[in-house]
C-alpha cells in the first residue's frame, strides 16, 4: 500500500505523538508498504497569524494536499483532530479516487476536560476557566467530533477513548479499534536490584498541570521528610529549570535535578541510572515514557486512569494510585523505595509485559486497520 500519515505536531522523535508516527511508519515500511509522513512543519508555513488557529489551518492544508495528490495514496491515516476537514470533505463531496480515511487518536478529550475542570475548582489550571472551556468546546472538541464521526476506520491508543468513541459517536463495532502505543528494542535493559541508602526517582514528561506535576511536587515533599536518601530527577519538562524548581518545597531543592531536554539516544542510560519511575499524570493516551521505563525493568508508580491502567496491573507489574492524590502517591513510592525485592518483582514483571508492546507487534494491528480501509475500495 501507499500510505500517508499526517499529524499536526513538529517533526521530532524525542517523545510523544511524533515518535508514535515515526515508529508506525518505520515498521510499516519494513512490512513492504510505502509511507509518507506529514508533520506540522512539513505542511504549515509560519506567519504572523495567532497560533491558536494552527490546528484548523493544518487540517485544511492536509485536506488540500491529499486532494491535489490525485489518487497517490491507497489510504490516509490522519491523527485527530486534524482529519476533520478531509473527513467532512469526503462525506459531502464524495469525490472519485479519494483515499479512505483512518483516524488515529491518542486519548480522550472528554477525560481531559473533566480532569482540568476539577483542577480548576481546586484553584489550579488557571487557563481552563469558563471562557477557556467554552473555546475548547467550540473549537478543539468540534474538530475532534468531526475527525471521529467522518472516519472510515479509527485506532485509539487507550481503551477508555476507544470505547467512548464507539458509544458517544454511535460508531458500529469493527470501525474503531484499540491500538496501544509501543516501545523500542533499545529500552529493554538488564537491571540489578540492590538494597542501598540512596534511591533515584525519575519523572519524564512536559511540565503541565494535566501531568499531575503539583501532586508530584507535594508527594516528593512528603517523601523527602521520611527518606533521607531519596532523590528526584525531572526530565524533558521543556521549561527553564528555575520555573520547575518553583513548584518544589525549599527543603527538597538539594535533592532535585531538572533536565529540561534530553536527546532521545540518551534516554536508555537515563532509565538505567534510576530506580523508580513516577508518573502521576491525570490524563494521557498511552504514554511512551511509561512503556520505556517498564521495558527498562524499572518499577513504576502511576495513576489508575487513562492508558496507564491499560498496561499496569496494580501489585503485579507496577503500583497504581488514585489520580490527584499526593498522599497515596507518596505512600506507594515509599513502599517501592524501601524494598529491593518489591522493586525487582515489579520491574521484571513490567519488562515482561512490555515485550507484548513492541512496535513491530503494534504495527501489525495498525496495518490490519489500514488494510480494512483500503480493501473497501474508494468512493
């Protein structure tokens, strides 16, 4: 097949959705398909316009370029919400030769809205007040709505988003599929678990409220008061170090390391250098960093929500805690810090789990959906 994958994020492979696309493309090409990838910087030329409209403009540009391709592609895989324009155009115009449209979505916008609304009531998420919620519903959610409604088929990276896409939008079974994210072979590491006075905690992710960063900082304050040897490293926050440090109590500053950006090829050694992965996110699709940490045989402590609960089974291959609960997060991390045996049990089980989440296995699932779409012919 000749496949197009389009997504409205910059072309980079440090982590996140861009890495998902690049790994999908690489594995599909290994299976004999020809794949083009269009990223934000491939399609959209920067100008003086407000960046808040980039998503919709990118969606229009992608639709236009597909139309101009005149039958080049057998199927197009456009990540939500950027498939909305192409999907609507295909349904209304029914043009001859237009390739079928497969939607890919990482998570659930409804879950995001619910989580941020709760955070706003707690005096956080100041950028999600009534005005911002109205804009989100009018603009972002509408784009998601049309991306999902108009897709011929879809792939969603966590079970909650998959089920919700079927129920909320009335999609019949067999149209929307659960396709989790994967991890790369280089993250599967050997690890030694030993009792030691100092335990290194690791958080990898952008420094955003939806990532549960307030609860991470508070939990670390609690832990630092109990365990003299605990240390936390914050990686990939994409903010200046001083901005991140402001979130942490003064008493924890000497036990905190902040690394705003780390190159992708340095990540395996970073996982290897730490003992416990802490990921308190309130809403996610299926985070690549969680899968990478598990592949490296790290014990993980994360929240029982979104895609984290799809891959982590409490007490078996990690520990799950309620989201937005600093005390529960601190208690769970303390348990793991105090027991090398528990770290070994959880870490080895985590690595065994992620052997089922390698990108070659995941690409098989996506390939099946793309074949379904292409095999149904063209309208």
